[in-house]
C-alpha cells in the first residue's frame, strides 16, 4: 500500500463500542512488589474493540462511521482522542464515568498484564439511542458489533441488534464472547471471528487438531452464518464460507503486544468484504493486519506501511470441506 493511497469508496460501515475506554500502556524493565516502578514509555489511546476496528479501517483507507457511549470527565478526554484518530465518530453521552484500561509491558522477563475497568450503567433509553444511531449509520452496509457489554446491557442485546439490522438489509459482523456470542450466533450474523479458545467454549469440545477446528467452524457456519473466521494466534487463521474454506499461515514477526490484534483482523475482513474482494484475499489481509498490530508496543495498532512485507509472506491454502 502506497503513501498516496486514498480512502476507497465502499458500502456504509459503522462500528459500535458500547464500553469504550481510555487505554493507558506502560513499558518498564521489571515490576517489583511494593516498589515504585518507573516507565520507560507511556501511551494514551482511545480504547474499545469497535474503536480499534474503526482506527484500523482508517489505516486501510476505508471510510467508516463509529458509534460509542461516553460518560464523565474520562469520556470527554476520550472524545478528544477520537477526533484525532477516527474519520467520523458519533458519541452518545450517558451518566457515569468512562473506564480506564491499563496495559503493563514488562521487559525482563517479557510479560504482559492487562487491567480493565468497569464502564457506566446504561439505561434502556441509552440503548434505544444506540440502536437508532447504528441503524441509521449502517443503512444496507456493514455494522460491526464487538466488545464487552457494560452494566445494564442484557446478554441478548447484540442478537436483538443483528435481527433488526438484517431486516433493513445490513450485514452484521459480530466479535464477542460468552453468552453474547452464543445468542448472537442464533440471530445469524454475516460473519463471526472467534479465536480457537472461544470456538472450544462454543462447542464444548477439546478440538485438538486443525481438522477438528475446521469441522467445528463449518458446523457453526451452517447455522446460517455466511463466514466464520477462527484466529489461531501465531499459527494463522481459518475462514470458512458457504462454498469454500481457507487457511492462512501467519508471517514471522517479533510479538510485542497482542492488544488490538483481533480487532485489526476484523478490520481487514470488513475492508475486504466491503470492497467485494475474494474471501481468500480477505483472510490474507486480516492475518496481515493482526500480525502487524501484534508487532507494535502497548495498545498501538498497525500502520498501512507495515502491511506489504507481511502480505507477501502469507500463504493461503484452500480447504476440503
């Protein structure tokens, strides 16, 4: 991707972040109990899965709307950060305080710690505002529903939104976990992206071999989901569609932080499908985006200039389904 790339025209895309955060990341040599630790570097980033997806889409020169719920003084700081990092942020303000998340990156030995806060309580009125805003911004395009549910939000909220968005002709990408994912699958989104651990949780099976993962993903896909992408960390990823399946190997990188890697994969998939690319190319781009983010420190995401060398390394093979 060249530096003079421009924003590609595509179907309307909107990402939702119900429980955003200001992400603070610290790098330091070693964390010692009961002693003050001085950071060698510090970052402040707008956080939340949907926000990450929207940031990654911007790096891919794919225009997207983003909707998030903000509250209090931290919410105002978050809005300031969003104005500098997203193409079209839409913030719904509620009572309470937006959370702060912390990522601690120790160098010796290399260890990553993550501490997440709890977001504000969302009322039924606020959730209706969210549904209305997402429906209006998505149109018949793509809506990305991702991330944890804050207090006051029922586990079936994503499922309800999927059903409503499908009625208006939108394609829904769901990247959630636990009951929110289970109930969302029943509403038949366009695409889901569990990792191998989440796939094992969904099926209640060990799935020790790649063939087992492929079969489990295929069974999920046949429940009415167009595409199931299973991220396999350093091994790569699977993409199972209605007619074909693919496996993409991961490129060789030095992993610095896995924060945001899954969101970057989602962005790669969304960007490719929004531009009607072939599924195998969507998977290749997704793996490149996820790998490029894993090579960044703290909560930083990839830059578009990082992708070309990785794309050339990634081999995609067809699977027998």
